[in-house]
């Protein structure tokens, strides 16, 4: 018993200890918000046809998720139980409004592309889910880490889906961001030139852009495959229903 | 009138909120395990979308735009939705206990259903008029209703199929939704103007 007490006393001191690390790692893999908890699928699948908007969306959600957890946790003892949902919604809506205007000012093209999906971060279930499940019962710093971790877990899937869809659908990466990597396509400008007549590039002569990947439905297939791989590797995650 | 039918058909079939825009995905995946509950939730969504859209339209047009408070749009819209859901819940409970028993549990869930807020935001960005926004709300709700009923029915059937264990449940739901999305794309060929008749 004495030992247990000791470890608890020690744990209080490090700012980024083992538990905090767990809070980041867990949602990235075994407790991923999208593939395991099925939260927050709503607002963002439509933006993943290109990597750049997915990345922006991911950063926005990490920001909103982290800071809404922090603020809610700071206020947790003053919020009455009955109106907590409204208070949480107002905190989230405030942060999303900030994100909205920052993007409008500094990244107008991507703001146009994301259109209503920025506003829809408000109703993104991970944000509210984390507030309800974690921030209302934990200290500010840990809630902040937890929010960031869940935002990252969400963003990781978003970017992964974006990469797959953009490479196979358009043959590019980061189109529209200014980096514009041309990966594979039928001309000299691409890294892999499918029209090449000599060298190793001739191996890819069969390649053609897959238009299915540009369609919204492709996001569902890519996520289904991620879920499949994840659950095949870790049978504990399989749900029976 | 033809214009309104256009908007309705477009929002219900061609630009289905779930299958084309992925709105309301969380409750769509979580509540589609049985047909009965899916039916209840679907009705509630039609109901709430049909009510919140015109109210948000009025607020946007007569309150936010004239005094240039558009930056408060998100907060006001979500507050309207939350309070409308609460109000609808109370009214339904008082006057129609039967309907309340059917919808009751699902109404609070709807506050955080992205389809509702998404509908209102689409309404603003597409600059609908008041009657159009009503048609869009009802049409979008109907499309959502159709989608959740279809997937619930399929998921009830697929329980008896021999699916790889790792894909069971959630994985299959994603795959089916993807296939349904592809199937709904076939409806893109519909020309709403033809159905609505000469204007």
C-alpha cells in the first residue's frame, strides 16, 4: 500500500509523464476516435479528397479540441449540471468562430474549399464527447493533453484517407498548398511518368487515375479498410453486433 | 412551386445529406442497428430540420445581416437548434405522448447531429429564400430518413451473413454506406426540372 501512495505522489510532479503520454498515444491507435469510438465521422469525410484541406481541417480540430477541453476543465466546477451542454456548445462555437476567421484571413482558397465543414466542427462529436467524458472530470492540463491527443487521432485518419485518395485519384500530393507534389501521371512533370518509354518508369504504364477515389464514397471504403486492418491485428477490438 | 419541388428533390436524392455530404454520420452509424429505432430517429430529423431551417433563416436575414453580426452565426445557430430541440421535445411530450414515446429518446441526440447545423449553414452559403429553405429542410430530412432506413434494413439482414470477423459491425457499415453512396450517384441523372413540370 505504501508503494502505491508513493507513486501517486511522484506522478504529480512531471508535467509530461507516463500518463500524459498514454493520453496522446491511446487515441492515435487503440482508441481512435474515428475507427474505434466512431465519433466525429460526420463533419470531415467530404474534405478528404485532397491532402491539403484534410491537413488544415485536422489542425483546426486539434486546436478546437485541445482548447475547448482546457476551458471546459477550468470552468468545470462552476458549470451547473443542467445547462452544461449549452455551455460546452458555446465554448466550442466560440473557438470554431476564431478558426473560421483565421482561415478566412490567412488561407482564403482552402477556407472556400472547406466551406461549411469548418462550422461543422461545432457538432463534431469527438469535441463534445471528450468534454463530456474527460474534461468535466479532470484537471485542466490533463484535459488539454487529452483533447490534443483525440484531435491528433482524428487528424491522423483524416490525413491518411486524404493521402490515399489524392494519390490514386489525382496522382498529386498537397495540391493547392503551394508545395504541389506531382506524383504520378501521363507527362514529364510528374515524378513517375506513365508515358515514359524507357527506364524503370515504364513499369507504371498501366496506371490511370481512379475517378472513384475522387467521389465521396471512396472515403468510406478507405476507412473500412483501415478498420479492417486495425481489427485484424488486434482481435480485442472486434465488436460482435 | 416548381422551384420548391426542385429544391426538395435535389436535397433528398441528388445531394443526399448522408451519402453525398456525410452529415449526421455519427448517429447514422450508431442508431442504424435496428429498423425500428432508425425509423424513429429518421422522423425526428425530418421534424427538427423542417422547423429549425426557417427559424435560422429568419434570424440570419432579419437579425444578423442588418446589424452586421454575421460572426455570431455559429453560436446563434447552434443555440437556436439546441433550444428548438428542447422546445419540440416539451411540446411533443405535452400534446402527443404517442409520438413522444417514439421520438423521445432521440430528440436530445439531434442537437449534435451535424445534418441539422449543416443544413442551416448550406442554406446561408447557397442563399436560399424562406420557402426554399423550408423545402430544403424537409427534403434534406427526408433524404436522411431514407438513408438511415435503408442501411438499418441492410444491417439487419447482414447479421446472418458470413462476414470476416474484423469487418463485422462497423467495417461493414462503412462499406455499405460507400456502396449506397455510389448507388445514389446514379440519381444524379435526374433532372429536377422535368419532374417539377413547366414553370
